[in-house]
C-alpha cells in the first residue's frame, strides 16, 4: 500500500483510469461484435450502421491512447472490407 501522499494520489488516479479504460474497451468490443454479427447474418443495412458507429469509436480510442493507432486502423479496415464485400 502507498505510504506517501503523492503515491496515494497516484493509486487513486490509477484506479479511476483503469475503470474508465475497461469500460471504454468493453464498449468498443461490443460495437465491433455487433458489426461482425450483422455481417454474419448478411444484414446489409445493419452492418453499415454498425460500422458507422464502430469506426469513430475505434479512432477515438486510438487518439486517446487506449489502443494503438495501427491496431485501430487495422480493425476499421478489416470491418470496412467485410461490409463492402457484403454490399457488392
């Protein structure tokens, strides 16, 4: 356990940030899974709507440092390719 005042503060901040990060990552995973599920169900409209929600969420997470920039880019690219293949 932290003994100094500054270390106690860092501990509090770490816990808050961890909770925020866990919630944000969970929300992103939920959005991505919704897109994948709609692609598997061959639902064109729902997959496009899901992609419109998931892509900005991934980009925002990358800009905040929650996930790596290239990781977000890769996920967006792969989802977009799958949705476009469903369209065509």
